C-alpha cells in the first residue's frame, strides 16, 4: 500500500514537473543571447512595410465586392467599424513592440508572458498564415499579370502541364514559384534593400489610389448615395429580363436603395469582411532587432500604417460608390468597370499598374516576417537550429530561403482557394493571444514590492490592495480564463442563433443577456485590480476594455469559418505539436538556461555549507 502511494506521488510529481516545463517563460533579457541583426530600418521604413503589407490588392477588389453584395454606399461605415476593430489589435501589438523590442512578434510576446507551449502554438500559427499568404498573393500576382496579356500563362500551362486531381491546382504555377524565390533571394540579400524596394512599390500604389480617389470625387455623383427604391425595382426587373433571355437563373438582391440599402445588418456583415483588409500590420512587430529606436518606432509604425490604410480604403470605397450606382458594380474588377462607366476607359491601365504594385508590396510584406519568426523559434531551440544561421550581411538567409521554398512548393501543387481561410485562423489566433498577454502583463505582480500572503476573498476582488500582488495577479489570470470561455460561448450563440435573436425568442435573448452581463462583471473585476508599475514608451489605453473587445471580435470571426477549415487547422496543429514534443521540448534553450541556473545555485549552496 505504501509503495502504491509512493508511486502515485512520484507520478504526480513527474506530471507537475512536465506541466511546469511547458509553461516556462523566457526572460526579457536572457543571458547569452546576442542580436546579430543590423539596426538599419527607420520609422518611415516601418510605415512603408506596414502599409505595403496591409494595403494589398484587396483595395482594388474588396470595395466593389462588399458594396455590391453587403453594404452599398454604407461600405465607408463598414470600413470605419473594421478599422476600429483592427486598431484594438494594433494597440496591443504596439505596447508589446515598445516593451519587447525583439524579433519574433506574437511568438515572443507569448513566450515572455504565458509560457513556452503557447509560444510555440502562436509561432506555428503565424507560420501557417505567412506560408499560405505568400502562396496566395503570388498566385494573385501572376493572375493579375496574366489578365493583362490575355491569359497566355494560364492557357499554356493548362495545355502542357495539367493536374486534374482533387485538392491540387489546375496546373503548376511556375511563374508564381519563380516570383517567390526571386523575392526570397532579395530578402536574404539584405533587409535595407528589401525595405527600399518595398517603399518604392508602396509609393506607386498610394499614388494610384490618390488618383482613384480624386477622380472619383471629380466625376462622382452624390445621387448615387440616394438611390430610390423605385430605381432599384426597375434595375431588378431589367436584370431578371436579361437573365431570362440568356436562360440563366435570376438571383439578384439589390437591397432597398438609399445609403443603407441592406440595412445596418448588411453594413456590419460588410465590416466583418473588411476586417481582413487590415490584416498585415503585425509584420512591423517582427522588426524589433532591425529598427532604430524600436520602443518608439514600432508603436508609431503600427498606428500610422493602420491610419493610412483606413484613409485609403475609406477614400477608394467612397469614390467607387460615387462614380456609379452600387448595384451596377462589378465584383471582380470594380474600378476598371467604374472608369469605363464615367468615360475614363484608359484609366484602367493605371489601375492595373497600381494593382501589380500593391500585390508586390503585399508579397514582400507577408514574406518579410516569416523567416524572422522561424529564426526566433530556431534561436530558442524550438525549431531546427540550422534555421538560425545569419549571413555576413546580417540576414537570416537560411530561414528566408527555406520558408520561400515551402511557399513555392505549395503554389506549384495545391489549390490555394481552399486554404485561404486557414491563413485567417493563424493570424486572428495570434491577435487574440497578444491581447490576452497584454492583460496578463499589465496586471502582473510587482516583484520589487514584498507582500504578505493573501487568501482569496470575494471582498478582495472588489477592494484589492493599491499595489499588484500575487493574489491580484492570480485574480486577473482566473478572470481572463473565464472571459475566454464567455467570449467563445457568446460568439457561438451570436453566430448560430442569429435567427432566434432576430425574432426575439426568449431563450436566446436570456442566454445572450446572461453571458453579456457576466462578461461585463468579469471585465469590471479586472478593472478593479491594481496595474503593474512598470512603464513602456506606449501603453494600451482603456484597459481592460480594449484587449477584451479585441478577443471578442477575433473569436467571433473565427467561429464564422467552416468545419473543413477547422479540420485542416487541426491537422496542421497536430504536425506542429509532434515537432514540439519530439524536438522542441528537449532542445529548448530556456530549459538549458534554467538547468544551468539550478546547477550554479547548488554549487553556491555547497560552497557555503563547506565554508560554514
């Protein structure tokens, strides 16, 4: 009996030790870690990188698609709501950029805050989004270029190298693969050269967008924002008659006219789509060891790039819906069609140049952070060590070329349309975890202040001490976990029971009310806890509201994704966890640091005992 109890205790001890190894945290300034990167980037370079990565080809297509099918002229409100939601995530990244000016972005932020296993999961998610994003943007670049030359590339490759298999691409896109490896070579050569090239393409893109906005306001008609319901009915009849003539199914919904033709529900649905247009600013956070004065440059770069992108999306969508009625917009090529509508047909070539420049900067922007996250994970021993090799020009050359090769392989073989939503999961997961990390870090106990042990009391939740203690920090951690569960349940409810909520069925209204009030109570309890006294060059305002709103928005967007996407995501995560538990746990540099620290402490204790 004694043996079985002893064995059980030993097993429990091993399990607890293993769990502690998974949650070991990396210090902000680890011993023996030196940066080999060249600090050559300026704030302007960061703004160019952020704008180039975020303001991709979506600005040339997304505005027409959302305005035609979801929002109408109120698309400008959709972009405003989406921008505000993106700013919540951007502010959280900005604070960590000021606090932890190192390479690694959300991966590193998770490592110093919530522990190693969550850091690996975050890094693996980022790699997923960057690889798929790189392949998708390269495919879009070749598609746009091919349209200009009458689809010569697609016709030739479809004829000579067809691949007719489920899940595979119709043909291997050699052009896109070569483009990826060419840009990988430029990135491997040097960061400053890449930044200069990116800034040039971004400047051309922004100049084209300014031309579109000015042209739209010159040739636009405010009456296109005030279309009557009678005009909409007439347009619907014409489209139905045309469909009957061509023996097609008539499936048109032009809304009810006016500024909100699809109601405010349509405007919010458009905002959910527009949110993805602001994804990409997080690449700025990976430059922590390559930018001059990162504590100020990174927050400024993130906020400035989001502001510029919002103004561009806002201006283009306003110009587009002023130039022609929203129900006539083309969902695939809205701007060329709009310029033809106002009699400026040659302007479509300007749009094509801008679109190619936007895709080029977007491709550079999505490829730039990928090798840096790989490098950071390899430097910490969680991925294979050769990936941390630095060239004489202070660039992570092996990580850059290997990540480019993986993306090129994917663009050659796979049908990327089915994988694009996977990219969204990886990015939004990272956004959520960074917001959670901000909450935990800001309410962390003050190690310089000695506190007596405090038992848990309900009164202590609402009347805590004036300085952060272990108890108040633990309270925040528990409340954060409760908030996560509430946010998931609320998001699922809002997503799956929307019809019941619209007709005001009592059970759905009751559940939403209970979850919302409980969420507000949990946020209020966190708000009552004392914040850490440590300061940074930039700090998220209105804590804890902004991080919680960011998590709520991100979770709601994630539950909108389909079941097939989640199955693919589960497979990707299973592969990652096999790598972590098979390699990362045993080769972790932080594990070695902690072992060396314990060995050193034991030696000191033995020496003291001998001396005594």
